[in-house]
C-alpha cells in the first residue's frame, strides 16, 4: 500500500486516541457500560410511532407490544438545527449535529459514538463496531477529522471478525507493513518540514501518525488474545432478506456486547434502492416512505416499520434476559434508537423519533418537551452519563436532566 493510500484510508479508521489500558484482558469487577446507536434513516410514520395519549406507550401503534417498556423512554419534540434543506444528507449529521450537510463545502465533525469509543473502547478488541444494511461506504460514524468510517454490512464477515480464528501470520505481516508505512510517513513529514510546509499540513500528519500508532499498539496487544467461542446463531432465511439482515445485525450486536468484544456499536438502517420484501408487504422502502398521505402506500410502509420494530423489540428483550452484575445486559447498555427524519415523506427534521432504552436509568416511558429542543442536548447528557466532561456537543445548548438516575 502506498503512503498516499494509507493516508486516505487512515481518515476512515475508527480509533481510540486515549492511552490504551493494557490490562484489557482482565475481567472488570463491575459490568462495563456500553452504548449502541441505531439510526433508521427513513424515520417512522409519526402518527404510528408516538403515543396517542401523552405518557402512555400502550397507545403507540408501533411501541405497544414492546416487552421492555419499563426500561425505555420515548422523547418527543427533539430536532437537529440547520437541517431544513439537507434532505437525505441529514443522515450524515445524525450523531454529530453538524449543520448544512448538503453543502458542497460541508465538513463533518467527530460523531458521538467515536467520542465514547475514545473514552470507553480501549479495553476491548474493537473500540467501536460500525454496522449498516448495505455497502454505501459511510454510515453513522465519523472520525476526529470528520472522515467517514466505513461500516461493516456482511453478516458472515462480521461474525468471522468477532469470533473467527485469527490468521496470525497474515495479521503480523499486515502490522509490520503498517509500521513501515508509519515510518515512511515520519520521513515524509520531515521532508515537508524542511521545505517549509504549512503548519496545518504538518499537524494533519502528526494527527494521523498518532492515531495509526495507537491503532497498531492496540492490534499488537490483542494479537495473541483468543477470541470468544460463540455458536453461530445467524439466520439464513432468504425469503425475507431485508428482515433477516436486520435480525442478524442485531444478533451480532448482542453477541459482541455479551462477549465484551466491543462497548460501542452503531447500526445504520440505511435506505436501499429496489424492492424489499417483509411479511405482508413488498415495495421500495424509500419510495414508500414518500407516501404523500396515500392510505395504501402508508399501509405498506407500516408493514415494513412494524417488522423493524419487531426486531428491535426482540433485541431489547434478549439483552434484558442476560443476567449481568445486579441486573441485566440491557441495564448496563444504553440503546439509542432514532432517525435523521421526523417525516421522511416531506423531508422534515423536526420532532425526531427518539428512544433511549436500558442504561439503568429511571425511565419515564414518554417525555414530551415543551418546546423544540436540540437533540444534541440529549447527546451532551449521554456524554456526561458516560463520564465525559464536556461543556457542549454539536448544536447543544445545555444538559437538561432528561435521563433520570
């Protein structure tokens, strides 16, 4: 790999920049905190998602069958400022809050999951695990330079990455090659410095080199550590491939958390071209989301969204059935379910559907904010809850005490 290619790919590496805790193999005395962000990029049909009676989740068409309703809170009246003309590009800012993502000069910022990975991911083999439904090259996760971190989408490859036997010889060769590239980058930087290169250019080199060195140090430490032995429970149902994909990616997320292979996961349920088939409906998800209030189209869209919620329901339930410490895996895992769209049909970004599940909070069931409130206020509070002392994040105004301890 050339140094130019390495620099380009380096902008998309999910890295933990803090000093690595090399006691990672030791079992924590208390269950660790974990967090997962799920972005349904086409949102949910609003009148079916939010409860019809304030405070009563049983009056939501989609959420009334959730088995863990006592361990979740639905927030209403959250939005991302600066998205009014961004359309589908708003997905890029779901976990950053960076405004105007449709602009040709847009530069994203670091996503919330990567900030959390820097703080809590170094003790695991994978500081973060970005997932998506298909290969688009980007999803929810963005590094410290605003570069997209390509998510994984092939279930078999993800399972092998997490639990498959490591080819040590190949891995050692890769690490040695990467270390050689880093040495070359040091030489390049010295040449640039001698030629009077701009300070910003040199700083960019230093940042990338520091990140790559941390990454390589992390990989070397885990090189000889055995991966967990896990039975492959993934479904191979091809009749409903879209539904199976969501089920499998959530299953992999559960297994990754349960084995402490990672503590930070993002899952982008991105829209796809072409028809999808779920029980009771066939059609283009993106096309159906632009329903124009046509009842027949809404009925098909509802079938797709009910199928998605069915898998989310099962995922949360299964996390809650796994005992850990004095509670369950769900009690130690904050699961954020949301979207960049409030109404995909009209491309609006107000009243974003947002759920916080698990995490050990005193959940409120359904919280309606009195005025439109930046979603980043909630993100800032999540940072505080995970021991990151920050005064602001994205478009946040202030923490509001939305998550009860």
